[in-house]
């Protein structure tokens, strides 16, 4: 059976060291194996040869790379890629073996079901430039969030895993010592998702920590974990 691994933000090549090390020791993987990046993939950023070089590095790996979007993505560039169906949900093929898992979609991969919701609010957006280092599409639209709820309902509100860039508000409050996530729309939405969905574990990026909260909420940054039947 093929294998699935998950890691946190890579930010283009800034925080890619864990994947670089992973690549060195996992040359035995094949295209039917997957590495999932939990947002802030960042390999589409400049729109020029700098992106091409990094994307080709990803494409040259023996596995298939999947990513949800974070808040630090060039959404104008991402929007240029066509949307297609893959493993039950909507994706964008950035390269033949580098795929963007779109918001609100549910995928069946290696017999596991994954609900995906990318995006987050940048707390530093006042220091960024619109269309250059910040894009308003960083947060999901109501349409994307509603589609996610509809897709979950169609799956009887049951999936194996939830993949998100940011965390449910109640869980975020724990890891950031009360910083104001409670009333953020996306974090409140994720509160609702986890409260009405049966799932084994939720994997979260964004916070630049490796930590498990309440057993089911797994924050990833430097660590790379493998999905198993037990979660």
C-alpha cells in the first residue's frame, strides 16, 4: 500500500529543510506515495524562473506533492491554473506531480478521506503590499466555506482526517495563550466543522509549532508524520 506523509509550512525554500532531509532518506518512495504540505507552500510567489526552479525541485522528487493553501501564497498566480477533478475533489495541477488541494473539498486518498480547508488571516498584513506580498484571497470566501459544509454533509459529516492551515478558534486560543482568534470568521467556522464532524485527527500548519493538543489536533511545522490506520 502506498504511503501518506504530512508536514507544515515550507514558505518557498525558506522552511524547506525538513523536506530536503526527508528527500535524502526516502528515495524509495514512488509516485503513488504522497507528501502533504499544510499551507504556506509558497512555491508560486514571483511568477518567474525563481518559481520554476523550486517547482521543478518538487516535481523531481519521487513522490507526489499535495498542498493546501495558506495565507502566504500568491493567489493571483494560483488562480491562473485550471481546476480539475482528482480523487473526488477539486484540484489544480501546478506540475504533473505537484497538486493544490482546494478549499472545502473532500478527497479519498489511499482509502482515507481528507477534508481540506486552506487559508488564514495574516496578522502582519499591514506591513505587506497588496498584490506583491499579500492577497485578499488569503481567507476563504463564504462560498468556499459553504461548499465545504455541503461536501461534509454529503459524506454524512464523517471523514478520517481534516487538513487546515489555521486552527479552530478554541484550539488556537490554547496554543497562542489567548491571542484573539475566538471571533475570526475562519477560526469560528473550523470550530463548527470539528463540532459536527466525526474524524480521527486534524492536522494544522500556520503556527510554526510541532504540538498535539487534546490528542486529535496535531500542529506541524518541522516534523513530518506518516498517516496510519490509527491516525
